[in-house]
């Protein structure tokens, strides 16, 4: 269905509006993050929410206007005191009074006579601005508004304040917002009458007018009925989008896979440990999904070290039982290689042929792997997104496993579903995600959660010390190295920075080499794949005892003999990141330790992070605390393509509306899966307004 014509006024480019030329239009496009080659539109301005409100309604007279307040005064202009010629620093002063007292209006750098024209001696003007005080008299420096008495209605007594960018004035933005408000067409209502009555919410167009042109400060408040209604609309559109993705994936024909249990039993027998109850439940959920004639779309979330990779292997073994192949995609070659090393011995014991596909593999090896996938001789391919590049064909791809969802958003889930392979999808994350974020970003997927750690995993002793204790840490580390232990040493930067007073990985590597010589290895993101691999291999075989690294080791690096991790400048890492890094140790049978070194003084937020990480190793508790400290904005790291970046909803304030929107979206699609009739048309319009990035592919699919 094409975009309804009634929405055309909202999708007009800003440069088609009076007063917006190419230069201002380009500024708006950059400010609103418009994709390259496109222009900002009227809707972008309407979705740009004020950050506050200025109340200019106080008109009590000079004597009763408190210093520091915003006041609107009806003044008689008495005198202009022009600075002497050549004194560019002195201001132009305008003396004025009302029946309650006197005030001076101050103007610095006033040229061209506009002050004299705006405030003619002997006449009356309304002046609005912040009341200041100098010497013994009240003053207003650079009033915000000066208007003639018969034009008082042009002075906004309640004025929204907007976030701005360099080159964009509030006056120019307000002018465009006023024109945009005049462009709002009559739009059918998508919220049921009962819901609107209970919540006392205005209609969509009225809500925008209340927020952008409030008559009272309370109308533009973040918890006003208008703002709550718009936040709900944004959540509802997001939930509809995710549910439509889900129905697209499920509606697309899948394969009812023949799951015999034979291969999964062999994998379980080959494991050096027993599965946890959580792993068994997740495997059972996946087997049930695979047996259905619809595509599986499941999120497997588990804490660091909860055994997600083993669950993925069991899923891939179940798919192999029906004669199909699997692909495991990781975000980096380092992580793909790690997965391959973990899976290969178990898979081969169970009779599953597995191959690692990377961009760096020799041509002959690659050709052999490609042939094996095309013939069906290889059951499992592990690699990066390169697995889906041209030239790599699977005979019968049945399951795609995606590790670390940060790089894998709604658009990619839709794209995979359109590949036509009838593949099932399992997305894994080692970041425990709070429920509100699961609803927001993965509402289209079923969820399995692994909460237990496999048997034998040791707790990790976590402590924090100021960096001033460095020499003491070094001495303690030296004594432990004599016992043969291995340690990670993590730094936030690769190389020295002129801006930040932070020890880099390269500096720390050079410093530690003075004490430990060749027993130190270095790995960071700017090294080539071969260099990183060589450093990791030295550490894995025990040739190196200290691995100095950046967060490149955050996910998936598995060296069971490493029992110490030192995180330098811990105050610069997020909670989830600290938890992920700590998870690099405690993977063997020996007791492990994590030491957080921090620079003083600590901010309150950094202090709260460090206290939390020292107190608990429960990833779900840590995720909730991270959400509390950071908000929803970037908890999942790199923003996903297709992941909603909210323009109206403020999750910390409006999260109670998410559950309501989630239930309402499900109910609407249960009633009307094809979004037909008047209700369906209204919901399609909602999608075009709030999720225009996804509306067209979703509505086509629907």
C-alpha cells in the first residue's frame, strides 16, 4: 500500500516551506540525521520535542519582578545612553520605567540604530527577558522580545525551548515549527476511545499543538497528557513494527524439521560436562520450534559463561538430523575463530563436519570449504557476515545462528527472512537484557534465558584499588606468576591520547615488558587479524603469561587457565562492559580474581558502577542497574539498524506505557492481521508517521 495522500503535507521537504532556503534546509537535514541524499521533512520538525518551557506570563511590574526570573513588562521608554565613540566594549543603555519602578535595558555591540528604532523615546513597549541586578538598579540584558502594545499577541507568553545546533537559532526553529503545525492534516484516530478517555489524552494533532504551542507551561511538560499520548504512539508504532516483523518471519513458509534426537544425544555425550537445567529447557524450546512448519525466530540470552554456544551447537545438531546445514555468524573474525575452536572437537566427536570461513583463509582451503557447503558434505559453517556473501552457497541452509545481536537489528532480520532459504533464526547475546529492552528491541522474537552457570564454574573475587597502588599490584602479580598463573590486563585506549589522561594498551605493554620481558603479549583492534591471532595463540598455549588488551577481548575469548583480569581505568567502562570483561576469567576450575584500577576522584556514577560490579556477579541484576544509571539510550552498545532511537518517548519517564503499547499492538494484530478497514488504515498511518524507516517493507510484507 503506498503512503496515503493525506500524509503528503507531513512528508514535504522543509525547503518547500516559505523561509527555508537550501542552506537552512541542509542544516536541518544534518541536525535531524537525515540519510544521505534525502532532505529533512515537516514531520522531522514536529517530532523534535522541546526540552523545556519558558513562562513569560508574569506581568507584575518592575518592583515586583524577582531577580533571576523571567518577566514581561509594559515600559515607558525614557532615555538612550549611547557609549562614547571608539569604546566598543561599553553597552548601549536604555532607561525605562513603569508605575512601580525603573529599569535599564542593556545592549552590547548594538549597531545600525535598531535599538533606537525598536525602543523610541517617549513611547510604550512590552519587553520580556530575565531580570538582572547591577549596582542599585534592576536591568534586562538583551531582552528576548520587544513588541508594540497592539502586537502583544505575537509575544509567546509560554514558550517552548528546543535543543539546537550550531547555526540554528531558536527564533528560526520556532518559525518553522509554527508553519509545520499549520500543515497537520486531519488524521484518523488509532487509539481506542476507551483508552483515550481513561488516560484523558488529546487527539494526535492537538497533542502536537499542546507540546509545540502550549498556552500553559504544564501542557508542554514531559508528563503532560499530550506528551504521554505521543510517547505511547511512538511505543505503539515500535511494537506494531516488531509484531509485523514477527508475523512476516512466521508467515513466511518454514520447514517442519525432522528432529530425531540422535545427533543431539551424540553431542551431549561428547560434552566434558553435564547440561544445566536452563540449557536443557532452551534446547527443548528450540527443538519444539524446529519441528513446527513456521520459521523459528528466537533470542537466546544468557549471562557470561552460561553456556549459550553449547545450546547453539545442540540446535545445529538437531537441524543436521533432518539433513539441513547451519551457519553461525559472529561479529569479528577473532570471535568466529574462538567459536570454531570451542565447537570443533565436540562436533567432530558427534560426527558433524564443521568449517571456519574467514576472509583471510588460503584460496585452496576456501575453495574446499565452499565446495563442501554447496554439496552438503559440511554440516556447520562458522564465520562473520562474509558467510552470506556472493560465492558462498549452501545446499540446504536450515539454521542461522547470530552471535552478539548489537550488530543485527530489525532490518537485518527482515533481510534474512527475504533470502528465501526458509532458514530458522537463533540470535544469541551475552548481555542480559532487562524486560523493557527485550520488549522494545526484540518483541518480534521468542526468548530463552540461561540464568545458571555450568557446574564447576568458580566465583570471581572482585576488588577495586586506585591506580596509585600500581607498584603494589605489580609486586603481587609477580609472586602469582611464579605459581604459573596467567592474567589479562585491559586498557581503554590503543595508543596514547593528547586529550585523555589515560594509560594506553601500547604504553602499558611497554611498561610491563620491563618487568616481565617476553612473557607479555599485546592484542588490540588496530592489529591485523594474523597479528591478533598470533598473540592470542601465544597466550592460549601459555607462552605468554600476561595479555595486554583493549576491549577486543570483551566477548567470547576463552582461555580457561587465565585466572586474573586487571581492568585499568575501570571508571571509563560501562557496567555491562565491566561484567563482560570480568567473564574472561573464572572459566576453569581454579578460583579467579578481577581487579578494577581506577583514577581518582570518581564521579557518583562511576562509584555506583564499581560498587555494583564488586558486590554481585548476577548479570541480570547488573543489567537492571546499568539501565538505571545510563537509561535505555545505548545499553545495547552500537545502535542497531532498525532499532528505535526514540525522539519523543523518554524511557526513564514513559516506560510504564511500553507494556500497555505492547499489549495493544498484539491485540490490534490479533483482531486485524492484515491491517484492513478503517482501524487498519489508521494503524498503517501510525507506522508511516513514527516508523517511516520500516513502514514500507512492513506494510508490503503485511
